[in-house]
């Protein structure tokens, strides 16, 4: 695999296991700087497992994961901490602390990783909330806002340290179709305006066709990648009939 000079994530022969059960078997792919890259697959295909390896929660059983030229599969604690500053993660639930306001949630990573004054932290929090259309909501608790607003507040927190890469775990989960579409449009807008690389794990086809510039599709049976490329091209012209049926929401016999 010839690496492009704008590759920001490189996964090489990754093997992921839970105890002795192989979930992903020697998968390789690249993510390019500034693109929206989607990881798609059915239930049990290893999407969330792959995400947890990419953000450093799980070490690979074999293979390598290189993020922004740093091999995180063999990084020590210091390099791991430095890498964590380069990424932001929007977890499926939003993962906000219920006892803290939206503003306090967004301020958490800023206070943890920088020495900014409280005034600067406050200004930065307001700016990040404004980016996700939550201007004026800094003093609201998570329980006082809608599910879509919680997701957007989680996204503001993920962007708090101006990460080079944003990871999304099923961003549309639990949202109604209209709110889901609004979040998709926000993701596209932020990618265009900020140029941040985005890696999105999802099974929502509507979202895939709205946001993805490129995708891979994982398969539970082969534990591997069975498709890679532009989702529209794969939907219409993939050589693999299962991929075409999946992307067209058709039952595969």
C-alpha cells in the first residue's frame, strides 16, 4: 500500500481480539488529512472495536496504527498523552457530566490540558458552543436540553483543544430523522470551514451519503474490509453484491 503524503491515519495489518475471539483480522487502510471518512458495517462487524483501537483505548493484538506520523501501538504514556491532545471524540451518548453545565463540560479538557486564565477559558467555551449553534446555552445542564443539543455540546467539547482529528461514535444514535439530518449538516459545515479530519463510525445509510467523502465497510463473517471508496460509487457499482444490497437497503439472499 503506497502511502500518500497527506495521510494522517495509517492502519497496517491490524488484528483486534476480545480474549481469543478475533474481531478484525489484518485490516489495512488510510485516512487522508481533511477528509470525512466513514466506517460502516452491520451489527457485530467490529466498527466500535476499530474506533476504540484508533483512539488508543485498546492496544492491537498485532499490526500498527500510525496517527499523525506517531505509532500509537507502541507509544509510551508521554506520547500517548500528546496524541490525545491531537484528537477529539464524540461518544455515542454525548458522555456529558450531568452535574455540570454545558459550559463546564466544554471547559474540562481546556482546564486539564492548558494553563489558560479563567477569562480565556470562558471565551473559548463560548466560541466552541457558538460553532455548534449553542450560543447562550453555557449555563444549562444536560438534563435541560434536547438529545440533539447534548450531542452538539459533546461535539463542542470534542473540539475544545482544536484537534487535528475528530472521531464520532454513531453520532445519529437516538436522534429523530430531522435532528439527525441537522447534525449531519453541521458535521459537513465544520469539516469545510475548519478542515478537520473526521472519522465517523455509523450504520445510518442516510448519514453516510450526506457526510462521507470516502468509506470502508467491515464484514462480520470475514472480519475484514470488503469495500472501500466513495459510498455512491460503491452503492451503484461495487463488484460485491452484498455491498450493493447493503448500501441500497435491500435484503441479500
